[in-house]
């Protein structure tokens, strides 16, 4: 159990030193699993309204990526919010 995926939004583009256009991405949350199943955590600062919309789309695409490992081979630790347990049922 733990973090299954990072949720990533494309926030723009940049040009690398060789003149190639690359995407700029930001981690905006995680898909985490506990004994009750998977759930999604979005960072409170994340607002879809802040993501550029160059093609005038009415929807936003968020990508899911397996968490990367640190250079020493250890998996990144999920945020404190991502590891909390939800003991109560959803009230609605």
C-alpha cells in the first residue's frame, strides 16, 4: 500500500539548449492506496484555471506516472497528507 501514481499537469513549454521544445510539468497530487482501496489527493494550491489552455479546450488532461525513485534507489516518500488513514465513511 502507499503511493501508486503521481498526478502531473503540463504547465507550459520551454526550449532546451539544442533548440528542442520540451514540456514543463508539475506534480499536482497523487493516487494512493490504503486498506479501503485507492483514492486521489490533489494539492490545495492546484487550480485547473491556472493551467495554460493554448488549444482552447474545455477539458484538462492530467497524467499519471509511477513514482520515480531517488538517485540512491529508495522510493520517494509520499507527503504526510498522502499517508493519513481515512477511518470514517464519506458523509454523503
